[in-house]
């Protein structure tokens, strides 16, 4: 039976240069009697609430928050932490071991890269980055430090055993040779564009909220969402997010990414009924990627659908629209249709008896991941930093791919026109679109002066 990715990660880190056996109470050479991590929490409310319980097992020594209305919740949880407003200062808090970041998306790649540059372990909420270039910079820094720094991106659904079962079934041959994959999300958050601004309240440092992004005037809509869901108020805007391809896409594509052992695609074809809006990312689109063959499969096509665009159902009697966020895998002997927690196996053709498939025995099943956040804190502590499911290599490859979908959406199109969307060929080694020079402009975005990715 094919070995699982997690087992591979474990074996590599147990046999490779990354192995570091530490006596109890020692943390990468720093004496820490209780072996707790000194953590900076950046973006202290909203999604951060979901991390408070894990953080209570560590020392939260710094909190960074730009909204005085949100700050008291975190201060109540971690009263001993020093409070910062600017993450550039918080990252230099003395004695830090690690950073956990829950800010809006446009800070993520910056904070991830700055943390790695300071030799700090990093848990970054999804998405890890919002452009191709950001993804590549974070991955490059991470690859130099992977043997000593533990990283994780907040794709916590990955801890559900369904992720491992899908991988085992597909690698074990349950659907024969993998040929084609479709993955979709039905969330639709249409936005007209940036809103006419008003003066921000005194309680909000809007300048620091914008951070590396170009100046835009404040509007209360951007901060009035439900706790933990406020991201839906801003993540459709080009400046602050990646739209649904990187928001729910980070979770749903993870179902596929965990199976296919892909790195970067060689081509991207985008379809959308929408024309370019320079303020907001599209609602309805699909992006088809070709990934080269590897040692267990041929070339495959993976297509992401969002916002009303949907793949055809492989079975008339399975209504894919009833699965809000899901994926199907097509092999030459059958299909698997899955959501985050469930899967249906449908073998077809003359050999639908499944005799060709030897399911794993109980002791061959990948062990449960258990607690996603604690997998990271354990990896920070135990000298096995690569032993996290969604480290910055895995996650940067995936988000670079999703960002390429948005490059494909913009390529060859003028504002307000439907335009052609040509298939792009991509040179992943060099990070360049090779058949349409103008598309390379969309691999990055404008930034404000004073913010450098490599700070
Ligand atoms: N893993 C998941 O399932 C999941 C779920 C929800 C949100 N998220 C992610 O979490 C992140 C935050 O989402 P949210 O809904 O909590 O957003 P939010 O707008 O509520 O922001 C979170 C907190 O960060 C603060 N903040 C904003 N800019 C800051 C800055 N420059 N420095 C410090 N603090 C700053 C905000 O004031 C707020 O308290 C997003 O990246 C989102 O994608 C992940």
C-alpha cells in the first residue's frame, strides 16, 4: 500500500538532518523551565478566539491589535501580555519563540516572512498569501529554515479523518488510475466595489489596518461583521484578500491537495461570465489546472469552481449542489465524491465488483491528526518541526496555485469587458507565465511604501 504523506513527513524528519532530540525543559537551546512557548498573538479577536484555548497552554507574551474595541477580549484572556498596535514592533518583542497570526489576509505573507526571518515558529491563518509572488517569497524563506521552524496554516478541517481516508483510498487504487478532479465551493459574496469613505473611529487605527496595502478610505461596513466571520466583509476585495478561491478555497482545495502530491501547475484555464471589476474579485468562475505526472499518477486536471459555477455530477442521482463545498475524483475504474467529512465510492464499468481494491487494514490506517493547533505547538517544541500537516511548503504551493486562477481571470482582459481569457502556461521553477507576458503583471500587487516583504 502507498505510504501516506504524513507518514512520509514523519519518516523524513525522523531520519533527516531535522532530527533534534531535546532534553525535557529545553526549547531549541533556550532554557524554559515549564517548556511553554512565548507567543505573540497578532490580530487578537475574531478568528483568534478559536485559538485562545490552545494559547492558554503556552505563554502569550505579546498581543497586537489595531481595534481598541476588540483588544479587551484578548487582554482579559492574557492579562500578562504586552500590548502592541503595530505588528512590526510586536515581532521584535524580546524572548519570542513563536507567532500566531489572525489578521486580515493582506498582512499574512508579510507577517509569515518577517517571523521566519526572525527565527520564529509561525501559525498563520489561511490564506498564507494573496498573490503568487507573496506565496513564492514565503516558501523560499521557509525552505531555508524548515529544519528548525515549525509552521502551520489554519486549514484545521484537515484534522478530520476523511482527509486521510480519501488519500488512502485513492492511492490504494479504489478508483483505479486518477484522471480528473473537480472541487467546488458555493459561497457567493458579491460586492460593488470600495465604499465611499468616512472618518474612522478613534478606536481603530485604520492606517495600521491597511498596513502594506494602498490607502483606501475607511467605511464601517469593513468591520461590522460577526465575530470570526468579519473576514467576509473584506476578503472579496483585491487589496485585502483572494476572494473565495483563497478563502473557502483554502479549505476545500486542501481535500484535493492532500491526495494529489502536486506542486505547481503547468497550465491554467479560467472561465467566468463576469468581467473584470478592479475593486473586487469575481464571484462566479472556474479555474482548470494541469499538474504534471509524478511517481504514482499520470498528468491530471484539477478544476476549481466557485460562486455558482459547478462541475457536472458524475451520477445523475447525486445532486452536487446539495454539497456546499466538496470534490470529486475520477479514476479509470470509478469515482469518489466527498465533502469535508464524508465520501461516496462509486465503482463503474465491467469490474465494478471492487475485487481489484485491497482496502487497508485497521493498523495500516494513518493515525488521527487529533488537534490541529496542538500539532503545531508540539512541532515547535519537540524538535520535529516538519511534522505539521499544512506547513508553509504544502500551503504555499496550494495558495500559489489558487492565486494563479485569479491571474488567469485577469489575463488578457480590460476593465468592463468580457474579453478573452487565454490558457496560460506557467513555469513554476521561475514563477513566470510564459505565453502571455502581460499576465505576469498580475503575479503581484501594489504596496505602500514602508512595508517590505523581507523585513
Ligand atoms: N481557519 C478558519 O476556518 C478561519 C475562519 C475564519 C477566519 N479565518 C481567517 O482568520 C483571519 C481573520 O479573520 P476574522 O474574520 O477574524 O477578521 P477580522 O476582520 O475580525 O480581523 C481579526 C482581528 O484582527 C484585527 N486586526 C486587523 N488588522 C490588524 C493589524 N494590522 N494588526 C493587528 N490586528 C489587526 C482586527 O481588529 C480583529 O480584531 C482571516 O485571514 C481569515 O481568513 C480562518
